[in-house]
C-alpha cells in the first residue's frame, strides 16, 4: 500500500523569515500523527503571507506532490495580509463551506473572536484543502471538529483510504449495505 501524502503549509511572514519557530505546522503534524494509523508522509512548507506564493504551494502539493489533503495554518483573520482563504478559493474547483462553518462554531465555544476567522475548505482535483487558524490550541479544536468527515470526503474523491486511531478520532463512513 502506498504511503499517503499530506501537505502542511504554515502561512506566516515571521516564521518564514525565521523570526520565530513554526509551532503551528508542527501542531498539525502531531495531531495527524495522533489521528492516523495509515502510513503517511508530510510535505511541509512555511510560506509568507503572499497570495500568489500560497496559491503556488497549494497547486504544487496537490498537482505535483499528489497530496490527498492539504492543511494550511495562519492567514485566516481580518488583517490586510491574511489572504489564505482567497488563495484557497483561487485554486480550488469547488468550495466546501461547511468546514469553515463548523470550525467557527466550535471555536466560538472557547473565544468570542472566532467570528473574525475566515477559514474555509475546498476541493482541487481529487484533493481536499482545509484552512486552519494559527494557534496550536485552536488547530486541535478545529481538527477535532472537522476531521471525522475528512476520510470519507477523500474516499468520495477516490483518494487513499485513511485509517484512523478510533480511540482518538472516529471517522464517519456510511455503513455498507
């Protein structure tokens, strides 16, 4: 069985410049390691808050690296340089607004500023792209909320079968008749 490839993109001017360590991308990797039993390999990059750069990196991970899932962190707020949702929308064939809606709903349980988040998700080819917030605690909360739908979404796009550690996260897949 082939190793599943998952892209992780940290969008941050300061982390890209080396001003501080990228703990957000590492938080995604650690969370996916907790969730997945399937063998997987990360394709991990740190990019600046530049829409064209983000777009190119998503395209590369999906089209060239063959990632079935690309998860971004950062650049989803209201600041002028927060352009991750725009980059995602520009490169996706179809949008999946339910992901952003659920992540905001979940985050509102913890902070009233969750309404400022513009996270979204979309489909490019047979890959799912999900935008997450930048804080590790919020990353885990949002992934805990949406990840149960991710394996089935990838199944529906004829992607690889993602097997999860059901003691940590239980994916939803309809029962076969």
